């Protein structure tokens, strides 16, 4: 789960990170009153969406003005005016795709006098099996571009989990960011703060871009992006209130509520599979035969008829789906339960795309008989290879 910049900053502030004062605005009416709580003289108005690149982004609607999603203003009145222009409108950035994202919340923040913009992030580095810090003096811009053109300007330092953050690691990072004096001291402390926040909150990603050195020599977290590890969310009921459902894919949200592992993808063949490994293999073989899967979907080992029905409905609600492949191995789950679930769903939603069903395992004959006995227009398949070829052919005509 990802959270908004202002939420990430509030979390980091509680750990002691240097974060400016700011106010959250949910509707235009409260913007001016709230902005007046800030000291000034600079009020930065920031659109809150779960995507970066806001500063260089643009709005679709003319009424939002020509500027991007981060606007510098000099009075609370001006800040409120900019907030009003952005709220409810669609911000398009490099990370949103061309559809953009609707701005439902604004963060107005005390403006900083920037001397230098740096890059600092924390991730789980799977190759070393450790938490890694990535630091660069080239902050504020596209880090992928820096990695491409000047990779020597990016330092990666991993943390030994048995030691936690050490002086040696903090010193390396401070050196990579070329910090000195007061900023170096603050930087060393910040590394420990971020490490603690990252591990205690089970984050998957924490990106501060930019971390700035201010003209007064101090450091400040100017932007913050946080994603939590979904596998550890059960340990953090307190983060549930940070969820912004408007930022999530509606089908993924719905699947999550039914405890289905579903990830929407861009292809046109919807897949209903049990077991993550089989789901991956099914996606691979669809690609092998020249088509693209519309989703990853693992209904799980012990799915009920209701769960299968819901899964099928989710697949058919995706407008991009032009064909469906059901590929189930009946182990714990029985093929006849799957067959009944599929039929129940089709009865409710109708079926206007080709459907290929491949069943194998426990009660396979019963399952096949249920499908064959219906007047559904189902293409039966004998094995995975056969199933993939049949659905690709049915969709591509
Ligand atoms: P994004 O990465 O989505 O574009 P940022 O929060 O990084 O959004 O803001 C973009 C740029 O706007 C920053 O690199 C910085 O130059 C400027 N900026 C952002 N917040 C402030 C602030 N509080 N004070 C001064 N400048 C800011
Ligand atoms: Mg940024």
C-alpha cells in the first residue's frame, strides 16, 4: 500500500526527521484558513496523488492553469486560489500514464530556501537480502535518468540487519551526499531515523527526493514517498486509516476485500488460476503464444464457490478482457466447485467473450460433466499448452 506525501511526512516527523510544517486541505473552502496557520513568507501548494513528477506535470483541465502540481505562492490567499484550481482536476505526470490522476487532497507547506537538492531512498535489496540506502547528490530530478547517464553519482550502501544502522554506514552516505558541518551532523542522525522508520513500519520503499540542504545549512525532507510491504500489513492495523481508496485500482480493491490475489495488467486475456506458481506459468504460456494476460489472479488453494464467482465477476468487469482462460488444478480445491462457481458467475454476469476451461485433478470428471452439461459456450482444453493455444486463437480470431 502506498500513502500520500503528507502522510509519509507526518510519519517521518514522528520519528524525528526534519520536516516542514504543513496543512492538509480536503476542500477548497478550508484552504485559506488552513494556510494562515503557516508562518510564511512562502507557501508551497502540492497536489497529493500517489505518483511522482508532480512538479513537472500538467493538468488536463484549462481551469487548473498552466502550472504543474507543485506551486509556489506568497500569501495564504494565493495559496488557496491555487489549491482551488487544482482540487478535483486531473494531474498528468510521467508516472501517472496519460489518464492522469484526480487530485482530491492538497498539502500546503512552508516554503524552504533551497541551496542543494539531493536524493536519498531506502529499499529492500533482494540481491543482498538487506535494506539498502541509495544516495546521490543529483536530487530533485529523475533518478532513473541519473542512473542511466551518470551512474557513478549514485551510491548504494546496504545495512547488516544484525548491526542495524552504524556510524560507518551513516558516514558513507553523508560522504556520498557531500554533506559537511551542520548538515553532515543532521545527515548522520537522519540515516538512523530513516532506518528505524523503515524497519519498524515494514516499509517496502521510502524515497526522499529531494532531500535538501537549505540556505541556512540545515537539512529538510522536502518530498517523501512511502510504500508499505503488503505482506506485513497485518502487523500494522494503524496504517489502514492512511489508505486512500480513490488511489487504488477499483478491481484490485474489490479483489482485496474478497481475499483474492489479483493484479490488473494491460493485456486482453483474463486468467483465473489457483496457485501463484500456476498463475505465473499460465501468464508465461499466454505470452509464449503471442498474446498478453489481462491480469494475474490466484483464487487460492481452498477457494469456495462464492470466491470463484467473485473472481470471475472481477475478470469480466475489466473492459480490456476479450477472452478468459480458467486453468485450475484441483488439489485441495475440487474441480466441481470451480465449475459451479464459473457457471454461477456466468449466470449472473452473462458471457460475451470466449471462455476456455482446463480442469485437472480432484473430481475432474465431475467438473467437466458440470461444464459440459450447461448450455454455456465453453471451449474445453486438455492441458495447459492446449488451453493457451485455444484461448489465444479464440481472441485473435
Ligand atoms: P514531485 O517529485 O512530485 O515533482 P516534489 O515534492 O519533489 O514533487 O517537488 C518538486 C520540486 O518543487 C522540488 O524539487 C523543489 O524544487 C520544489 N519544492 C517542493 N516542495 C517545496 C517546498 N516546501 N519549498 C520549496 N520548494 C519546494
Ligand atoms: Mg519529488
